[in-house]
C-alpha cells in the first residue's frame, strides 16, 4: 500500500498550503496542511481596468476573521478565530485559476479586467514559508 499519491502528475502539479488558525480568546494556534492543485484567485471589487497578480495573491493569503465560531481545545470555548494561508511548498508547475465570474442580483456576469503579471520570472518568495512569521 502506498503512503502517498505516487504519480508524475502529483510530483509536478501538487503544492502545499499551510493553514494557520488563531483563537480569538487565548491566541493559541492550530496548524493544518492542505495539498492544492491550483490557486483560485479573485478580483478585488474596485472600479479599475486591471488588477495586479501579486495583489490578488496577497488578498488570497491575507489573514481573515472567520464568520463562524471555531472550537478551541486549549480554552475549551467556541470563539471567533483568524485564519491565514502560507504557501508551504510550491509545485514545479503552478496553475493559477482566475475567478472571472461574479453574481450580481441573481445573474452571473463576466469580469473583463486585465491582469498585470510578469511574463518571465514570477517571484513568489514573499508569499512562501520563508517569509512568514510562524
């Protein structure tokens, strides 16, 4: 029996995200790792002709306060928590999915903004584990 998905596709296209949740009451941190095949990025809801890929990545990885209450084992309570993603391991080939559709009043509409990104030498070092405060 294999202990991991042993395939060339996994070796080339699979990366790993670190998910860090912080309790709003006692500040204890729980860490979980998730494999990913692509990063699904969204446009910011501001009127502009284009958006920057680096800014889209910053929003995807930014710390957020979770809407639902999360149980904390350390303080034994349900509380508001914060969650943050860190790119723990990048794949050899990174697939970025851009969410180009939004729902406006029960109708789906396409977002036709352009995306500014480097054609060569995409630098993701500021989004990886080496740059995070773990």
